[in-house]
């Protein structure tokens, strides 16, 4: 199996997130990918490569078109420029993550992008647990490039391919981020495979609901999304915290 590894993933390394009313160290950290990469290398499961990430290669890959097919242009523009907007508000922000703090009600003129940065960030997010950092866009874009490379490998005849990247993606919707996700890598793959196949299915086996992927394809009959997420109706606070990584198993 060929693995496409994101060499820029560590550029997205949030410091804190909001959890149950307090700021805590980020749970989604670069070591997650480093651990998986080390195991892939130890077991020698196949070649591990990184997609070309220079501007010319990204332009030639069709990544921009794939992103625009699953995300709204103004959302992509915001994610790409949000850090510079954040620092422009106050140079001291350069050492601080950007976290949303207000959420404009979507039912009232959500078609109009607010002038205020905090309101814009809230419009495009659904939680206070996904810090945006100086390297978020670079890492997320490179991750989407990994997903696209994996899809193209399958289209070229590979029986399977693995995109090893972070930040993750299945919570990112057409115009919102959250759950540590900014670009929906699975949606990029599904869209790319649809160029060859009449129908495509996305099977999501994460503990959490792949709400972003479902939202992107909800009204499209050509992409089936199936999410095998956990049922919290029976869970205790301790078991939920354990599933989310807050309590050792």
C-alpha cells in the first residue's frame, strides 16, 4: 500500500482549546501523525511519499478545483487569510492562537460576510475547540494535496492508497470548520473519484459523526456517506471523556 504523507502537518500545532469551560492544552497534536508514520515505517507496509507542494505542482494537480468543488470560495479565502487578519488586529496575536468566541446566527443573512473578524470567524466555525494558527492553512492545504494524490494513485490502478495527514477533515463542511478540521480530505477524494466512477461511497469509521462530509454530499445522489460513529445516549461522563482521549484507557 502506498502512503502519502503530509510533511507540513506539524505547522498546525495549536496551543489551547476550550473544553468544558476552561482552556486546556490541545488534544489534536502533531505527535498523532508522527506515531502512525513510525509504525508504518516499522512494519514496512509500502512506500511512503509526500506530494509535491510547490506552487507550480499544486496548480498543476487541480487541487484548487477540487477544493472549490467541496468548499465555498469565501470560506476557503477566509481560512487562507485568517491568520494574517488575526495578526493585523494586534501584532501581539502572533504568539496566540485564534479561537472563535462569537457565532452569528446562521438564520439571519448568513449570505453576508461580517466586517468584524471575530464575527467572520464565528460564522465559519461551530466550536471553540479548533484553534487556528500561523500554519493552519499550509498544513490543511498540504493534507488535501495528500488526499488528492492518494485518489489519483487509485485512479492510476493502485488497489489502495493511504493519506496520512493532519489536521483531520471529516468535520469540515462546505463553509465551516470545527472538531479540529478545516478542509474535508475525504470529500476531496470522493469528488476526485467521481470524475471516473458513476457513484462513490464514503465510509467513516471515526468515533465521532462525520458531519462535515455528510453536509457536503447530503443533497448529492452520486456520493453515499456512511458514518459509524458512537452512540452517546448510553454513555457516562467518564466513558465520553475516555473516548475523546481525556481519560487514560
